[in-house]
C-alpha cells in the first residue's frame, strides 16, 4: 500500500459511493430501486433517475469492501478506520476496531500490510497490539438466521471457521504468522487457510489470536 493516505481516501470515496445511491423502499418515485448516483451539487441534492452503471459499480464494492485500518500522522489519534469503526482508547501502538462494511469478511491492516479474509464466518471485531505482536480476532456467533422473526435459530451453517492470511504489503513488518485459539492451542493450516472450530456455545462468538515475528 502506498504511504500517500490521499490515494486511499480517494479510493474509499469511489468504493463507498454506491452505498449512498441505494434508494429506500419509501422513496416516492422509485421504491427499492438503485440510482446511478447522488448529485451533490447544491442546486440538485437528489438521486439521478437512472440506474445506469450502478450494477457494475456495486460489483466493485463486493470485490473490495472490507475494514481498512491505517496509521495516519495527520490525525491526532494517529489512526484512521475506513469502512470500520475505531474503538476508544487507541494508543501509539494499539487500536481496536469493528468492521462497518456490508460483508464483514475482509480486513486490511496497513501497519502490517496484512490482508485477512474470513472464508467462513464473519468478523465482529479486532484488537491490534503492535508492541506485543498480537492481533485478537473476534468472529461473530456462528448461527444461521431464524426461520421466522423471533423463532429459534437453525443449526450452525458451517462446522469450521477459516481464516486466510496474506501479506500484499511486502514492505511492512511482520512474518512467521501463527494463530492460536482461545485456549492457547495452535491452529493448523488446512488448504491454505487457518481452520478451527467455532464456539460450541450457541450465541457466543469465537476469539483467536494471530501472532508474528519481525
């Protein structure tokens, strides 16, 4: 990833523009439809009446949406979170954040040049401690949607959680990635991704810890 944060801000503007173009079901002219874009000129401030290239743009959202955590020297806290929510108490070498995109299955951590993908399950939150060389990853509870509002949940939709760890930022620190479960046991790599069992208690998430070497 380049060190110029302006490039990331520009990319995020393009990537998230499609979210603001989805018309609500209560819209008087095109209920439930999508728009090509929202006109932000002061004399307009309205959705374009045509769908146009929205489909192609939203396809790009599905490919690139994720939580992007970066350190930005221009900000007082030193951290910026794109498509995610930065937790309180961020320090010079530690920060917590929760995904805020539409999928919750991808995360990029700029200080490490690290790209994480949940091949099964969904991310619920992260706590990064650069000094301790640890990243705690919380997965959301592994429950299928209920058959009816207020009804009982179905069985877990998968028997194992899978986390793929890649490092596209080769110039960033970090190597020798290892994952441990909540009990401290090492997690094996199966077919190119860490694979582990979800929490056996329905309704509770699963926590694992990623460690690395310089």
